C-alpha cells in the first residue's frame, strides 16, 4: 500500500515537472529576445521540435506510458543544455543567440524563462534517473537485516 502511494506521488511529481517543461518553453517563446534581428532560425526550429517532444512527453506521463520517464529525462537534458549553449554562453556564433555579452544584454523578464527552462529541464532529468530503494542501499552498506 505504501509503495503504491509513493508510486502515485512520484508519477504526479513527474507529470508536473513535464508540464512545467512545456510551460517554460511556451513562456520563453512568448517573450521576445533582446535583439531579435540577430536571432538564428536554429533556435526557432529546435525550440519547436523540443516543445513538440515535451508535449508528447506530458501525454506519455499522463497516460502512464512505460517510456515516459526516459523520454522526458532526455528532453529535459536537451532543453537545459540547449538553453545554456544557445543563450547563456556570451559568444555569438551562427548557432547561438547569447543573452549577454558585448552586443546586447537581456532584461530580467527575458532571462527568467531561460533560467527557469534550465532549472526545470534539470529537474526532469533528475526525476528520470533510476531511483534506488533506500532499503536496498541500507542492506548493501550495513549487511543483511
């Protein structure tokens, strides 16, 4: 009974994290960057693909698909890593749109969805990692009970 309650709580938390991943991507897309003239098309295309994959991941979590955790974990890692590489590194390349550096700097309202996407993507990735049973760890470190 307790294990079933923990499973439901874990599933709800995971579904909430997956939904938050969609929400922060939508919020980021709704707020224009500091200099849209220098934005690359890559961000729009990759962002749309990751948003679509995130929506599929939410559906998978809500419908209890066995592959939902793995998919959302990888999508969360891709979103977090993508936001770091695309916006947080202050070097302009044809494949990036830095939010700070020499050319321009984003306002707080523009940074908040970026930071939230990095945090929520990391959260999804952490929730997707296999959990070890505390009792199993206890018997491994302290011998059999």
